C-alpha cells in the first residue's frame, strides 16, 4: 500500500540507450512531479502535471519526455542517455498544484549511465 | 532567480545535544516554507511547514522551526536529538503566486552518534 511508487529502484545502462522510469500514486492526487537529485544532493524540479496536463516544464533537455496516461501515473522517458543524466530521480504527488500543498515523494530511482 | 541555502552540509552530534540547521532563501515576496527529511533508505517526507501566523511552527518528532522574515531564514531546531534523527534534511521554499513549484536547498546530512 505504498503511496507513491517508482520502478525500477535502480537502473544501470549504457550511454546512448533509451530508458523509462514509471511512477504511480494511489493517493487520489491530481498533481504529479518529477525531480532530479544530483550528486551534490540538489533536488531540482523537472516537470509537473496537473490533471494530466503539463504545468511546469523546467529547462531540461528535450531527451526527457514525461507522459501522464492518467492522473495516477507520470512516467519519465529518457532518450539517448548521457553520463550527466546519472542521478536519483524522484517522483512526487500532491492534491492541488502549488507549493502550499504537501508533496508526497516516491523512494527514488537511482540511474547510473556508464 | 530564487535560491535556498543550507550552509551546513554535514552536522555530527552526540545524542541529547541540541540541533539547529540553518536555511536562508533569496526571495523578497511572501513565501511558504517547508522542511523535509529523508531517513536512510527512505523517501522524503514532510517534517513541518509554515504558511502564515505564528512564526514558530512545530512539526513531528519534536522538531520546530522559526521563520524570521527580516533575516529570510527558516531554521530547524530540536532541543535534544536522538540516534534515530540521523537523516538528510531539506529546506524548501514556495513563493506564493509563482510558478507553483518548490525550490529545495542542497540538504544537510545529520549524523547523531549514540
């Protein structure tokens, strides 16, 4: 009964590959997020979807493409992986868009690009 | 651009010592403020939050934080830490009425020695 789940937990892949990370929340929230945490622990927002609609799209390479098939899912697809993409990726959700609303985080996906 | 600074990258304390973790932000308008905690191997979870009213807010597990508007600070405190408080602590700021996103600090790793 995990609130926000991500798969896989670990992902090791070669440069140039395409990979996806899946996120699901069972909290009934209408807003979902993707964050990237770099090696210095900086947590930076990448995307946010509210009711399946993109509302925040920070400056990330267009190799990153989020997809929200429904309100409970927000997947992250990454094309042509590069070394610099190695990081921990966190999914989160909240009820309502806006920083006032508590965000619930998933356990993270540690991506290592070789 | 707004930023959030956590000057202590790693804090090491003995059990029963008092804790204060600094957080400063660089946004001049009205803000919502948060502290999140990430215990080893777990996901981020909300520790406490400030929206308005009493600038001294209490959170879970005996933590509290004080918002000092004139200093743009939201420091986290606990009078007596326990070994189980060992975790990474993140301060986050939401400028009200903005692009509806949280900006996180780089985190402070707290290690409590038994």
